[in-house]
């Protein structure tokens, strides 16, 4: 891999997230209950990409493919880094 990843630090000032009402636990619980109310709802497993994580210097890299959900044609991928 010839290209190097360039990391940039987050220079945005910290915010007091407790004032973000939409992210409150109550709203999160309501959103989760809404999605779980669909008959076709299932938990999507994560696929671990250990080799790629190692190449990137990450402890874990997982991909969540939701393309089969709710008959949505495009491929939706959420990449979770931690």
C-alpha cells in the first residue's frame, strides 16, 4: 500500500452534550422501540476485519452490512472503529 493514511486531530472545542436533547436516553429508547416494532427487525451481526484493522493500526474494525434489510437496494455499510 503506497498511500499513507494521514491522521488529523479534532480541534473542535468540546461541547456539553447534555444539552443535546435529541440524544437523550429517552429519545434513544423511543427510537430503538420504533425500529424493534417492525416484524422483520433483527439484530445485524458485525463482521470483524482483523487483518485490515492491524494494517491500519486499530485494535478493532467491524463492518455492518444492512443491504438486505427492509428490501433497500443500495448497499449501506456502517464502519465502526474502536
